[in-house]
């Protein structure tokens, strides 16, 4: 065995195990447990079928939700027109969990220590450990295939980069029960089978075709868009020339029986979902994502790749090496280019055509993780090219890899224990304000709503509006005034202050700063019900710009404090501005406001 890539593989295993131990989800409860959020939805088929014998009504789910709180609500199913409950997610991932489920259920059934209900500790632990084993298998098989095409040392560096410097680490070691870890390993198996299929001298092709069909079937049954993976065995090891295409067409014609065998196996595996839909809904085809879908004509490519909200290359910059590595792959192993490049281009189009292109609360772009098995080939080719360059280039590359690793480890920590990653809300201002810091400052989170803030100290600050609310009663709030004789109270039907007018005009780019003292009667955790502090700019009676900060981002930490919002007048300026406060809904606790001040800031 080749020691350099083997040593790297062992380091990867150690890193995955250490990260798994750093945040062992099986020890956590509710929405931080292994079987929580989407994972609980993938998994739900198993207890429904084998414990409760209830695939149609899923009557046990409300009880599980009440006891274990895997999500805020039982969104994992929806009510069909016929009254049955339909699982939102396809059943492939449940099949992949089934060995761990079988072991856990056997143990829980035999032990009086835990209920055999599908969600107690043995199930959480078994799924976690099984997911880690699946990750180990994926890296091992990927190494085997890479070594057939690229140098040993480059293979080792590639494995280290994927594990240490990308969000694969999170989705293999911590959130390993998500689909991405499993599909990564299925991709690794498919790449190995495709390599064996087209390697000169390979015999007994029929088992390979069955294996390819089985893997593609499982991938598609887990994430239906992974049907794109069928291109890999078709295009693998094909010279990108007319002669190469001609030889491949001849091969496919000669292996028509094997292709039918592979396609039949894929369809057989995929038909499990059709039978489930027919059993539950009465329809062979049932679109279970309901109001979510694809924006095929307007894919969110720029956002998906580069945005600060969840851009793939913004949060996983190490994969720039893979993107640039396609040029090196062309020069070193161009027969691998058609399969890897075509798959990559189609994959990102489909991934970012999805309407929820940021894929919920994730670390970077989780939907790209499974594609790293394919992208390992251009990445490895790029690494091989760099290792043949001058020493200073290699040193610079090493430093860059360390930076990418630090970036990934910092984000992984902040996603779980650090608290600075706020997925679904990130923007450029918050990203750069917090990057590589470790002290949580609640004020920084106001940037998640309003990215504008005055940098430095203004040479002049002029107060143009003030209101102490001394005549406002607070008795209905049940709270004493913040200071003086009165404070403005928002509670119940009174959800918003009036718009306090600020006389203009304001030139384009003019800075306004509003500050006020707030007191909240309790904490809030649903961001959509956070109270809001608002600045609006008007021109000719029409609102032309609005900036907002959600007050509970800071009031959850200190229930009385001063809060500041800053904004610049829009392009073309504004005739006047207003400031207001909204309480977040008539069921929310009381909010007091006092000592409102509005100032202009001069540069």
C-alpha cells in the first residue's frame, strides 16, 4: 500500500472521529439531536413501518414530537386529500439508515433501559456511528479510484483538503446523518465502479452494471436530482475527441445488455418510492415538496456560488482549487474531463435552480458536499500540477491550504459551539465583522438585518429629533417607565408606534443615526416575531428606502439597553425620513421605548 496517501487517509479518519467527539449529536436532545429536523423526516419511514406499522396515518408522530422535539412542528409529513399522511422526503435515506436502525431496535427491544420507540438513545447513537462509518468508507473508496489516475502524494493532499478545509468535515463528522455524507460515499462507489467498467482487461461486466444500477438507484431514491450521476459511467474515461466519442458509442452498443441491466436495477430501486406513494396517496406520482420547486428559467447561480448568505465558494473557498483544477485535469488526464466537467456544470445548475437555493440552515452550501467526490479529480490534478512547480509556489500553496483549513474549522466551530454563524441571515457586513473572532458581541448581529454602519468616528454629530415620551403612560404594560415619568408602550393591539417625522432634505449618502432605550418583557426566539426598529426615507411622498434592525437579537441578551440603527439616504436623496418601532405581533410581550434620538453624521 502507498504510505503517503494512506497516512493522509488515517489523518482524515482521526479528524472525522475527533470532530464527531467534539460535538456528539447523539448526546444532545430536541433539535440538536441526531434524529432532528430533516434527518427525522428521512428516517421516519423506519419506525413507521417496523415499530408502529403505520405508514398511512403516522399517528405516533405528534407523540414523538411532544416527547423528543426533533423539530418545532411535525412538518415531516403533510395531509393528503384522502386524509392520509404523506412523507415529505423520499425513502432512500431510510434504506441507508436501515442497518443501524435494525441494530438499535434489537438492543432497545431487549433492554429495559430505553424505550423501543425509534427515537430513544440507542437509535440516536446507532445512526450517528453508522454515519461516521459511511464517511470512512467514502474516503477509502475515493482514494482507491484516485490512485489509479493521479500521483500518490497528490491523492493524500486532496483527501486532507476535502476533510480539513471544506464543509465535508461538518456533514461527515457532525451532521453526518444528513443525506450529503451518504451520497458522497455513493458517488465514491459509483466512480470506482465506473473506473472498473472502463479499465482495460476488466471482465465479468454484468456484476458491475448491476452495482452501477444499484448505486444510481439509491442515490436517486435519496435525492432525486442525483439521477445526473448516470452520466458518470457513460462518460468516464472517454477522450474528449471525435475518435474518443466514436469509441464510446461503439462500447455502449456492445454493452447494450449491460446498460439495460443497469437501467432496470435503477428503476427497480426507484420503484420503491412509487409503491409507497401509491399505498399512501393512491397516486403513482405524488409531488411531496408541495409549494417548493425549481426556478429552471431563473437559476440562482450567482447567489448559490458567491453570496454571503450561503455562497458555496464564499464559505468553502478551498473548492476554488477544484474549479481551477479542471485546467490541470485537461493537461494531465483529459479522458476524465467529460464526466467530471459535464457533471459539475449540470450539478450546479440543478442545485441552484431550487427555489430555496440556500437549503435552509446549513453551513455554507451543503448541497455541494456530495459532489466533492467528483470534484476530487480536478482538485487532485491541480495539486499534482502545483507539486511540480518551484519551491516558493509550493510554500505559498501550503500557506493557502492552512488558511482555508483555519477558515473551515472556524466556521465549523461557530456553527455549533461558537454561536457566531447565523445561517440563512448572513451578509457581507456580518461576515467580515466576525470572521476569525471568538468573542460574541450581540451588537454585531444587528448587521444581519442592516448591513449599513458608519465606520470610524464622525467629526460632527447633530441631533435633529428627540423624544423622551414623558407624557406616555405605561400602566397598561405592567412595567415601570425606563426613565423619568413615562415611556412609550407597545402591547396587544397597539403593535406599532406612529412614524416619527424627521425633517429633511437629506442629500444622497447622508448618514442618519437613530438611538433609543428599550426594555423587553421577556425573550423571543422566533426571528419573525422579533420587534423592529425602523428608519424610512421618503421622496415626493413615496417611500424610497427602509432599514430595519431586529431588537431581540440584542434584547434576548439584555432585556433593557440602548440600540442604534444607522442608514444612508438613498440615491437621489430624500425629502424627509421617519423612525418607528414595531412590536412583532399582538401575542408578543410588552416593549417599552424611551429617549429616542435621531442624528445626522458628518464625514
